[in-house]
């Protein structure tokens, strides 16, 4: 993550993984999920925090989930239905479940189909926030598969290049592949210049955003470094930013995520489906194409070449997607997760209010 | 395309589609391809020129193909071998064929597998330039499928973010989906800021390139608008450009194309495979997930929302990937293809030299 999204050291409270996990588990059970399903949802959330992806962890998301279960918009006991199915594919109706509640099971099904036929994919309509996409692609990596995940997260955030009316949400895409000795390649990005959640983080921390990240309401890109404006007073640009800088490419990938998730699942394009989200998960069985050992050896060769690349002036090292997250996970497993003290305070007062019987740190 | 890549009107010679097609067909036959296979290769090349993608048409590529057949690096009569196969997948050894010679057949096989099982993919190693990727994804659109194509085109062009040693080629990705009344969504991009071929075009036309497109050899991004430097004196940035502008996302997609094409096919990462290219084509049968008519109706809804989006100040209209190319094809079918006169002169002198018996316009 860019520096402006990190919690300043003076505001950090280190919470051991088990404490964070126990607290989140208690919340999901209180919301009405069966214990094993609460554990699945918890694992998605805590894996985000361990990987340094706190925009999708407890800090930003848990209070929002509590509100949404509380007002009935999320269904804690969904009756998930299979709408259509083939050798390699399934389309589900998620029955207003939280995406990260049923997402791991969707990927399991995609992988089972891939195990038998070489590839498998599940498209899910009528569901909610999916959490950190990397999680699902890591499930595939564990089974010697290539994993893909995409989400259509509404349509109120991102304008098309040269446009002024938002058509897409942050429409994220993730892709992962296993290696042998090197940490796996795990790519997970919003197709906006920045995830919406990260704007929330930046606002809390008081950081500015970069030129070419957002637009005025008339579609004019804001090309200065500014404070995060109020929600409703700006729209977001696709990644790349302006046309000259490749913004039309980010725009295209946003459309792909909207098509593969929203249109293919039957949820409809994000801008119509609005608060009903949809997602698409897919697994490729490597062995269907090539010997797995040879594949992983080639992945090591590629990832070593990237990680050992001679840095440009002003930089210490070269990274690849998944490498810093892997290192961060090891650190946080050992030392605890650095939450903002405001988050810990919130958790403890919420826990008292809901009588959860757990505290942090 | 950006304005700096268009042939100035005073230098244009309009060549009717049939003339361009006949000329290209004669070239491929002279190179040793059987007539039907020459027709396939010709169709890929002329479709590029019709869509306004002249970077991948006659102008830049044909003379290069002639040289490469001439010096024996391309095999005009390849013995393509199936290395591995499953219900949904195949891995081919392309026997040094030109990619656009065997690419359409690879996509046919992927679609046949998708027809039966819902999805199909073919990974090809040991092949050469693939031409315009959009072509293969359009094959899928014709059969009510979603099409995907990726290429690992060597490793000598693009540095990773913060790096100085090139690891990737332009590693393009294409994705297309059919609509009903609207022209299909057809996305086809290099994962560099700009296709290498387009730098050649810009050089011929004398245009400058934009800030954040390329780097010095030590990895420092060039942040001014400059003339296209000599080959060998710069490296390319992933699309997005700098880290703050989303360049790490373009970098990730470059790695995905390298993994899905190079590593999965057994060709190896592009930086090792060098002049042996590899590609990956895939088809999703829409009907495996959802009723095709409903899918297309939703695509119309999405694409109309994009095309009718209120433009930002300073812009006339909003486009989506595939829309301008569709319009350009109609224009060029009617009026001819606007080649640079230098290209037409080259074609005619080459034709005389090889005794092809065809001329342009």
C-alpha cells in the first residue's frame, strides 16, 4: 500500500491474531451465522488484516457489516440456490448473503469442477460485499490451481473515460498462481485508481489523494493533490487515470469485471443492480495444461527475476503482487495486527453493547 | 487510437479492402503457406486494418513477416503437436508457426470444448507474432461466447514498477462479449503504456510520446513529452505508468499474461523464451451460465449507458472498447483503408521484386 494508507505508529495498537479472530467470530455469530460459517467469514476478514489489506478488514468493514445485518439488508441464514449448472460452471442466487460468507464455498465448487474437467467457474448474483478477493484466489493456489475472482460492486463510483455519469463500482479483479520456493503471485486490485475503502482510510489518517484519481461531478479529472472530498461531491477514475496515461485500459477491465460478474450471473450490470452485488470465481487446474512441478519451477524463475530486479534510482527493491503481503503476514502473525486505536476503542464499546464477552487487544 | 498515431490525411492512400486482401494473400502464399491457411492469416491482418488497428496490419507487420519467413525463423508449414489435452483444455507446440497462422484454429478448438463442457482454453508454445488479439475474441462473439486471448511476447521491453531490467514484452490481453443491438464489447490492449508497434507508427509520423510512458535505461520514468528515442535506449512502463497512477496494476496484468501464456503453455516466462512467443485463448459458453438472449439484453443496457454517458467538458462523446473499431470498420469497408503512401510504395516495390503480380491501390 502507498504510505498515505498506513496507520501512523503512534496510533497503532497491536492485536494478536487469535484475539482479532475471536472477536470477529463472536460478531458473526451474534449476527446469526452458524459457528462454522462464522468461522469461514472470519477467516476472510482476518486474512485481509494479516496481509496488510486493512481496507478490507475489521477497521473499515466490520461495523458496516453489523449495521447491514442489523437493518436486515444482509441475510445471515441464506438459502443459496443453483440457478444453472454445467460440467464446468454454476450460477447461484446468493439470497442476500454477505459475499464473504458464501464466496469460499463458491470457489470450492469451481475447484471441484476444475479437478474433474480442467476448469471451473461459479457466478453468483444477489449477494453483498465480497471482502478481499485475494482470499479466493489463494484457495486455488492451495490446490495447485490458478485462481481468478471478480466482483460487480454496484455502479455509483466510477465514470467511463471522458464521461461524467458513474457506471461502475470499484469492480475489483484478482488473479493468483502458485510457485515452488517463492511466495505465490497474488494480484488483487480495484479497477478504480484506488479502492473506495482506502479513501475512507485516507480520510481517517488525514492523507491527501494523488492527481488523476477522481473527477469533479461534471467529469473533469482533478489533477491536483487534494484532501479526500465528501462522498457525493466527486466520482472516481478508472486506474491509469487520464486517457493518455492508460485510463481507458482500467476502464476496460472495470467493464470486464462487470460483465463476468454482473451480466453473466444474471444480476445485471452494476449500475442497475446497485446494492445487490455479484461475483465470479474461477479455477484452472494447472495439471490440465502442464506438469505442476514444471509450472512452479517456471514461476520461481519469473518471480525471482522480478524480486531481484535492479531497482531504479530512489528505490530499495522491486516487488511483485503477493510478495509484500506474504512478508506482512509473517510479521503480523508474529507481532500482532496494528489496528488504529480508534478501531480498537470502537470494537470494545461495540462488544460491550452487544454483550459479546470479548475485548481487544 | 490517440491522434499521434493516425496517418496525416495528406499522406493517406485509400486502398479498397479486396485489394489489400489480395495483396496480403499473395504474400502469404509466396511465403509457402497453403492457400486456405494464407487466407486465414490474411483475414487476421486485414481485420486489424479495417478496425483502425494499423499498428498490427500491413503497415508495420507484413514486411517483418516476410523477413522472418525469408530467414527461416518462421515455419510456413508447421506440424502443430498436441502436448496435453483435457475435456476443456489443450496445450500445443506451434512448431515456429506465425501466431496468426494457427491462432484462429486454436480458438476454434477452445470453442468446441466450450460448446460441450461450458468452457475451453488452448495454450500454445513455440509460436510467433499473434497479430491483433481482438480477432480471436471476435471469433467467440460470433458463436455467442465470451472470448479471451493473451500473449507472452518475449521479455525485452517492459520493466517492473521500480525496476530497471526488462522482464516482459508488451504482453497484451483481449476480452470480448456479444451484445444484441449494440456493437460488441471488444477490449484489446498492450499491458505496456503503448504497444511497441505504435512507437514505430509514431516515429514514422514524427509524433511525440507522453510523459510516463517509458523509462531511462536505469529505470527512471521519463516524465516529459519527447520524440520516440532509438530502440535500445529506453525501456517501457506498464500501463498506468508510475506507481501513484496505477502502474503496479498494469504490471500485474502483464504478469498475468506472461503466466497464462508463457508459463502455462510450457514456453517459459517471456524473458527467457525471448523470440519464441506463446499464447492463450479461451472461450466461455454464455448459455452454460445464463440464457443468451437475457445476457445480450443486459449487455445492450450496459453498453448504451456507456455510449450515451454525458461527456465531460471538452469531449464530444463517450466510447467503450469495440465501439470506435466497429464504426471504423464500416467506414473502411465503404471507403478503403487509409495506408501511408510510404507503405503503399513499399508494397508495390516488394510485390514487383517477389513477382507477386498484385499492386495497390
